[in-house]
C-alpha cells in the first residue's frame, strides 16, 4: 500500500522540526505564531494532533524531557521524515505549490464594489495600515530569526518583496477606484 500524501502543513512542521529541533509542539506553535505569515493555523488544536500523527507515521521521534517540575516531549525528525521533507521540497515541485501567494487583502478587494465609495476609500487606508503592520512583523522576524540560517534570510527577503509588491498593487487598485 503506498504511503499517504502528506499535507502542506504536515511537511512544513517536519521542516520546522528539522530546522529548529529538537522541538516540542509548544515550540513549533510559538515559532509559527511569531511568523509574519498567517498562511497556517498555529492553534494547539492543529499542531498537537498533527505532531502525534507524524510520530505515529514514523516521521518524528520523541523523547520525554523534564524542565524543573514541568515535563515536555521533544520531537526530532527521523530518517523517514527527512525523506518526506526532501520529497515535499522537490524537485519536482508539486502542483499544490504552483499558485499565487495567499493574500487575504486581495480576497477582500475582489468584493470592494459591495462597499460605498466612502467605505472603499476607508478600506484602502486600512489596507495600507495593515501592510505597514506586516512590514513591521517581517522586520521583527528578521531581527529575531535572521541569523537562523541562510534560508531564513532568503525567506525574510521574500517577505520584504511581498510587502513591496502588495503596496504597489494596492496603489494601482486605489488609483483605479477599487
């Protein structure tokens, strides 16, 4: 029976454990919550069961640790897990990765004509402020994690370029009247 295809989130978590591990589910959640990206949920309800599934599948191994009175379980990627991670990274690049970037502002902008002209103008001001916040988060992330690896610096640069292109798109959309 062929191995089941792993979700984007499962593979991303495998990558995080490989990159920052050993890591507890709490560590994984915290790392994701600090990220300026909102692509995936870092909720306890998503991450803890996912990590247990990855362990049951033999993609992660775990070890119980004690930190003072607190107990925690730390996970490491297994050889099998590293194979899954490498296959997900590619090549080949999976069809699910061939898409435009996730952009909730763009999703909302599609329906701007449902707003009054005054509300559309207010929306564009709010969207510019939202991008200012994204830029702040990208810079904060870079300061906190930029030294993690060359790949983390490249990822941060992608975030910077993303904010820049979203600002340009927003100005064009605003100039066109939404």
